[in-house]
């Protein structure tokens, strides 16, 4: 199992090295980025996360000349699904009056229900450690899907995968979609800022279709799927699991910059302040 990188949080519980002023000056362009462990930057230092790298790129190039400073606030939390990410925007993000929100989504965000998963994962790990001598091979649920766990090597990741599969069996995809659509609507309604749904080229078509529906339904949402695939076992991933390393976060930052915020893109963004 990889060693956990310790990141500092500010007074508002956000991964950051400083507190952010709720009232920002007119020359500051502020971006909120929401998502799960990819956005949080699990296993990489704060400076190596793609939100921080994106902020550095923007301030270095300054693509939109009406601003002198760019702030990128990282609201990512490992394990958060779409509903949890939406709730975090409502509880933490709105008061910062963002000019733009970027929501990084990938396949597992559409099939996980964090509120249900967390409790069940804790119970399963307790059973394995205290009743099965820590041997996951003795756990019946693991044996049901043992062939699916090709990459997961540590107990937490295996149990997480088991719980996700169980929940999919118990709850229909239609129910998932309805709850996720309601969560996205709550964010759209609450924010006075454009939202960009960003995903990977290899994201499953069914999930891309959902994002396209949200973008077509809400005029403040823009969708793009131009992030290159980060393949397991390549130099862009940690060797332990499917989380990007520093090189992977660079791919994410550069892709988002080029496709959404890069030089020449200001006038195409759904925000008058960027034009």
C-alpha cells in the first residue's frame, strides 16, 4: 500500500496552504475545482496536484488580460461521489464567489454512493480483521468477485470495490441517475458561475451521455471529454493503484488548460468576465 501524503488544510477545511478571502478583488479570477481523490491529489504533495499546477500555469501566462491573478481552490475529497461533491460545493464553495467551476468526473463517480459505501466498508474491514484474521480470501463477498480485483492489492481498495458492486446490484442505474441529476441541478441553481464538466476520452459512453444531457439542459454547463487516458502501469500512475502521480497530474492540468482555459479560449468560455 502506498504511503499517505500528509496535506495541510486551511481554516475552512480546504486543502490549501492559506486561507482564501471570501470577498475577492476585481482583478482576481477564481476557479473552484471539485471531484474525488484525483482532484484531491491522493499520494502526491500539494504542489503536485493538478489544481495547483493549473493555477501556476494561469498565473505564469495570464491568458485573460483583464485579470492580474488567478486562484484555483481545490475542493476535491477522496471517495466523494457526485452527490457528495455537490454538497461540498454548497457547504464550502459558494461563499467564495467563483468565476468558474470545473468538475472532474470519471467512471467510478457514476457508480458509487459514498454515504452508503463508507459505513459498509468499515463494517467489512472490521469483520475481516477481527473475525477472519485479516485474510480477505476468507471473506465470501471477495470470493464472488475475485477475478475483478486485478490491480487492488490492499484491503481498503478491495473492500471498496466489493461494496460498490454490491450497491449496484441493489440499486438501479435509473435511481443513480435521478439522484445525480438532482445534485447537479442544486449546484447549477446555487451558483452564479459557469460550470465545466471535464472527463477522460475513455470514459464510458453512458456516462458521457449523462454529462451531455446536463450540459444541454442547463445553459451554464459546458462539457468536454478531451483529457487523455491515464493508463494503469504507465509513468502517469502510482504503481500501487489507479491514482495519478505527479506526471499524471501534469497531464490533467495541461489538458484542462489547453482545452478550456488556454490561450485563445477566453472568448469561448461561457463567462462574460473571461471575454
